[in-house]
C-alpha cells in the first residue's frame, strides 16, 4: 500500500478528469453521477473520487487492516464505479477487487470507462443482486450510497466460519434516517466495529464535506447457516468463483 494521500493526489485527479471526459463524451446519454457532480469537477473529485479512498488513509479506520487481512474487496452497488475504480488505483495487485451491480447498463458503462481509461488493474464485475451471492471466503464488503444499513446487512449470505467485514460510506444525516440500536438488534450476527466520522475540505474555499464510515464484523459465534432471506443453496453464486 502506498503511504499517504498526498502522493496519490496527481493520479487521483488525473483519473477524475479522464472519467468526466468519458461522461461528457462516449457515455453522455447515461446517468452515472448526478448532474451537479458532472458539471462541477472539484466537487466530483472530492465527494466521489477522494471520498472513495479517504477512510483507508485517515484517522483510525479498521478498513485497511481488514482489507490486508482478507485480501478481497467487494463493492456492492458500485453504480458509476465508486469506490470500485479509485480503490483499483491504490490497492496493491495482490488484493482482489470485485464489483456487484444489479443494473446491467451500469455494469456495461463501467466496463467501457475502464476500457477507455486503459485501466490496467484487473477488476471482476458481477451483474447480479447481493442476495443471490454467497460469501464463501473471507472478504471486505463496501457500500457507498447504497440502501440502508439494516437492509444491506440482512441480505448478506455468509458461509459458516468466514470472516466478513462490512463498511458503509454514509452522510451526516444517517442518524436522522436510521437507528443504530435497531440495526444492531435486528442483525445479531453482526458486531459494530467502528463508527468513524470525518470531514473532507474541498478546494480553495475550504468547504467541508461531512462523512460517516460505519464498520461491522460478522460474529461467527452467533453465525447461522441460514440468513433471514432463506438457506444457502447451490442456486446461489459463490464469491470464490470470481477469484
């Protein structure tokens, strides 16, 4: 892992500029990011690109240690490619990266972006839904701007004994929308690992983007063979198939 965000600044900004060029060109008819972000390159850089990697390098987040330990990162609902693609720029080659996205147009679009940007890093993309995947090996799962925490945790199918870490990128209004006590009560197989608040200072004006990074770890002592959605069976795709 390369140390510090400072030395990554040029590479990340170069990626952001090229990504937006593709959105304004080849993929102008596809809505991968909001119009506000698409028209504001600085806001796009800070809120999408930098925010994708920031928790791994700042503060006391457990995510980097978990990634090193598991060796596999899975981005669920990657949409336009975040945090999937920025992580592909910074994580060492020995870390396997997989993206899961249910909307086929977005999968095709991200494949096109990787092609046009001559993305050298191998990233496996799965066009499917989270509830159809069985996590049969140790992994770190990431959710950025996808659903609510309670629903996402309840849909994760885990093989017995596997170490699973889950991290959510959330905004400051998370506590207005969700109740952490209810989440923990409804998902007894998951332990809260971290509740990490951070801010990103944007551009010369010094505007702040407030963020929350929530981490959970599967508790194997309470792990059950069946999830709330039903038993694991041969009809589910195993994440190990894509490694």
